[in-house]
């Protein structure tokens, strides 16, 4: 009879066990659950608010885009093209006074410069074409020699040459260094 258990539980201990089941861990779990649900509801409300704002902004953007067109759009495109060209010209930084000063110093007596055309190729090579009038072939030869000796000009080539009432018209093209 050594293995017989004569212990009987009382009603107080059963009540204690029921209260212990409903103790601290139950309330902590419930509190965390309520907190997560509150965060979910808050985020859901915030998300719908952001979606509403997004659709209203999309409507305003489409309204403004429909109003923006025609001459306004052409002016913006034209302004952008001009700005791009200006930025490209500024980045090349070739001063026209350097070009004119170099050519002016090498024009010999008896030669008149009629027109000057500056060209910039896609590769960045700068060239100049000059239409000139000379009184005689001797002054034209001196002019060509003067341009060939100029360090800022290279590949000096004489183009068309013809007699006119003013004298002998000729064209010189050269690359700029």
C-alpha cells in the first residue's frame, strides 16, 4: 500500500488554477493583438488617404497637360534648343576676336576681305573660308604666303579665282589651330 495516493484537491486550489490561466500572459497576448490590429487599421486608413491624394494629383496633372500645348509648347521647345546651342558654343570657347585679329594682321596691302565664313565640323575641327579681292596676282601670292606662314592657320587652300570689275576674286579656305 505504499503506492496509494490519498490526497484530494480542494475547491480553492481549482479556483486558483482557473485564475492563473487567465493571468498575466493572457492579457499581454491580448494587448499585443489589439495593438497590431490598431496599427493595421491605422495603416489601412493612411493608405486609402494616400491613394485618394494620388488620384486627385493625377487628375490635376492631366488637366494641366491638356492646357499646356500649342504655342506654349513650341516656345519651350525653341527655348530648349537655343539653350542647348548656347551651351555648346560656350563650351567650345573659341573667341571670334582671336580669329579676326589673326586674319586682320595677315591681310596684305592690295587685298580686300569681302566675306568670312566660320565652320565647325562634327569632329570639332574649326575651319574658315574667306572670299577676297586682289588687285594683281603678285598681291594674291603674297596673301597666300602670309596665311601659310600664320601659325593659327593650317592647310591653306586657294579655291575659285576669277576676274571681275573690282579686281581678281578668289576664295581661301584654311583650318584653324
